[in-house]
C-alpha cells in the first residue's frame, strides 16, 4: 500500500478543512461549529458518529473485522488570544469573556491541526480497509485547554459505550521543530499538574505599629521563597518538577497590614511519587513558616486543592512508541524522526491511559510546526519562532498536516496489520 499517495490525494482538501477551522475558532466548552465540522467529515467517510458526547465531544467508530481497537484523539478548543499572524485565513472571531471584556479567539495551540489530522487519518483508513483489521475510535475532544474535556467524555461512559481501546494515539504540534519532522520518546512526555490556592492568614493592623500585628504579606513572601527550595533541595536534579506562584493578592493601602493574602500556585511533576512528595512539602512549609512567625494553630494557612486542574503526567508506553517510530521511519524517513524532550506543560490526554482500568498503551508524538526558512532565520538571528499560546503562532499547513496524517495513519495501519 502506498500510504504517502493516499495522504497526498487528500492533502489539498485537508488544507481547506484546516483553514476553515483556523478561521473559526471556539473557546473551551463552546466548540459547536468545530464539533459539527469534525462529525460531518467523519460521517462522510462512512464512519458511525455520535455527536455531543460529554459536551461537544465527537466519537466516530470504524469497524473492519476482528483485530485490535485503537483510539485516535484530536482536541478542538481554541484560546482567548487575538491573532496577529497576518495570514489570509486568520481568525477575526471575538467573544466577551467572564469579566465582560471583549477578546479575540485564536487556534494558538494547534488544535486546528489536530482536528485536521483526525479527519485525514479517518479518510485514509476508510479508503484502505483491505489493508487492516480491527476497530478505530475517532475522538474529537472538547475543552482540553481547561482540563475538562477528556474527563467529561470519560465520565459520560466513553469506553463503556464504545469499547475500551488497546491503544490510544494522539499528536501535538511543537513550534521549535521543523515541519516535516516528528519527535517522540518513551516515558513522561508532558508533565502532570495540580493547582492550589493558599490563603495566608495573619492579624491585621496599622503599618506604623507592625509589632501588634502578624503580617501575612511578610509570611507570604517567606512561603514563596521557601517553596522554591522544595524543587532545588528536596527533589532530585534529574527529576523534572516546577512550582510556580502565578498569582498573589493582599492588602488595600500602604499603611494597612491586611488580615490575609491569597496566592495561587501551579505545580508540575513527572510521576506520582514526586507529586505526593511536593504536596506534602508544600503543606509542611506553609505550616511551619506560619508557626515560626507566631501564627496560632487556628489561624494557619489554608490550602485549597483545585480538583478541576489535576492531571497525571502524559506517559508514552514503549511498545507503542516503537510502533509509531517504526511507522515514521518508513513513511517520512528516519532522518526526520528525532528524540523528544519532555515538556513541563500538561495535557488531559493523560487521563485516557488509565480510564479503562488497566493501563492502556498510549503515545503522543510531537509534530514539527515551523517552516524550515523561518527556523533558519531564527537561528541566524539567535531568536526563536513564536511559541504555543502566542498570537503569532502559525504552522505551515501543507508539511505539518501531511506529516501528522502520514505518521498517525501509518501507525494505526502498523498496529492493525
């Protein structure tokens, strides 16, 4: 079978699909048009489609005799960013956010490429059914950016209704790798995440009489500094982990010591043991920094765990990585297949791996998404291409889509053969 010829035959129309998706982005939980487009495209391939599953989720099932079950996932939501790419298919969509501000919407994380890859893989597999046996579950997933989409589909009974896959596959664009190439690795490839709100309590008073107060701003500053030593002095330097205090609010005027300060933290980790170690260390640090300032037991910091932003690390299983790597070597050339570096960003694709009980063999590979000419120019100028979540992020459609679809479809075929 000439996989590359099949992909090339679809490429022109897939680029049109991509441009339509790029020009009409939708925020998390609002993916009505994107969901309909993906569902319509899958149905046009003869795939049995269930719409609006777990929100705006799409599930397409393509069965072709006895064999393994493979899930292919593409996420669909965009970001509240005003696009500045200047391309003729740029988004002009705008929306009012929860604060009443009008903001632009943009596919600044490549989910338009991911949806197009899902559609392209479905087209290729539906047209070469004499070359594979088994079942493919195509999942168009909403709300990845807010960590809610995979959970919503799983809790709605995704694997109970459509069958538990033997393998889960997805791709994510990466902006610092040349289009036409992929990167891949076994083990953790994206970090897990949990988020906390830390309410630092003290005793308010006059700024000129600090000894009659317990200053929560000073305590918050001590906690922020001490939290960084958890990573630098308690976690092995060889273990990826990050603690970031991204928000801190307290006080109203210069001469008023407030009663409390509220901080928000994001924590990234590569394995469950490290996650538990960091959480315990944060709790210990907050408690004993407060006690060292004379804060009473009934007024110690309150730590609130944000269950809506808690995801495990994205783990690539070596058996499936070997299959994807072999497929990529055969179809795009071994010179275009590189070892990935773990990213400390997080992905809710990680939830599918354990959603069926026993661990499901899973793999995410990164698809290069910057033109060779732009990458060379950046290197010459000692700069970097626009990153994910940047208003100027814009993958070159033809090589990016061609590579992603070729590797994805080729990997499914290799499993199914």
